[in-house]
């Protein structure tokens, strides 16, 4: 059980959180035995620091793996998964439309209500690649703009799947969304073409050769770009009944992403995926 950050009392896990935790328990031995370093990201790192486990209203686990190890993970994990689990990637023949990869449990589904078209997705753990960014600030800025441009066209191409109800979108994004609706309706829906372009850009700078690391396809874009020293050699954090690896400097990471991260958000800002678990027979 995680902890309520205000009362410090245990909070029972939801049905979805129990199942997601089991997914990760099936993945972790493979990561450990193959010496694939990973880091808790975003809300999962925040949950570990603030709640010693899941954020009570969160519905997934996010980890990041440095690019070379990420590719090694994708190349080898599928044949080492139990029958109920499956690797999903935009590179396969599934309808997986995200750049990052997922390990999903085919027995369970989450109902996603935040997009134009509501859909059911298998319960998941998200696996993000961590990539290098140029050391030179001018070159880094140019690279950032190129990445944002391609990401914009990717989102236009799969706009019917974008979560329009995500809280705290700035006015600039809401204006862009209104414009993008029109562009999407006029065509340009080959999202895999743009993911291939993104992939080429993100691979351009190796983490070993740079001082900066980014999880660009996370929710926060360049608010998830940090000095490589923030990750360091990693640090173990309590997460429910496990100890999981995260960045060494959790305060630097979480302060940049969330500001006053030990303060819980308002109720209207919770469940940002606008999702709930459904039974298998409801998916049919």
C-alpha cells in the first residue's frame, strides 16, 4: 500500500494498480538479469518519493531506459514474457500509436475517455527511451525546435487519440489544438511516418557523448530534459513492496517537473489519463 501524503496512513491499491504492479514484477527480473538499468519517471518517481508507491489516483508505472539499453530491451524481452504479457511498439503490426513502448497484460483493459474517440487499451507499463541532447546551447535549441515540429505533425496525424481533457494545458496549446482539429480532418493521418522521423532525430545524440538527457515523448516534453548528473548511477526507492531504481537527484527532477511536488494537486487535476478499468467482457 502507498501512503496518503497528508495523513501518512496506508492507501489500499486499486484493482488496476494491483494488476500493474504484477506486470512490473514480471518485467523486473528480466531487467535485473540482463543488466538493463532503468529509472522511475514522472508520476512514478513522484509516487515513490511522496507516497512510497503509486500516487493513489495514478493508473500506470513509467520507467526510462537509456537508448542503447532500450533497444536491447526491445530486441530481447518479448520471448521472455509470460503468456499473459505482450510487448507493444509502433514498430510492430499492432495498432500501438505511441512512440514509447509498453508491456501490456492482455487480460485487462483500461477505458480511455479523454480522446475524441473513446477506446479500451490493455493494462500497461510504459517504457520510454532516454536520449542525449547537444551540449552546445545553440545547437541544442535548434534540435529542440526540430523535435517539437515533428512531434506536432505526429500529433496531428493521430489527433483522434490525443487526450483533449488533460488538465493545465496552457492557452497556447489549446489554440493549437483548435487549429489541429481542422488539419487532421483534412488528411495527413500516417502517424508512423512521423514516428520514424522522430526516432531518427532522437537517436542523433548518444547519452554517453552528452551532458543532457531527455525523455522527449513524455507528457512534459523538455521539462523532462535534465543534466545527466541528475540520473547519476541511480538510487533505490521504496515502491509498494519493492525497491525500484530512480534518478539520484529526485529533488532536481521533481522540482523542475512539478514545482512544489510534495503538495498534492486539486481533485480536478487527478486521473489525467481520464481512464478506468473495465472487465474483459465489457471490451467485447
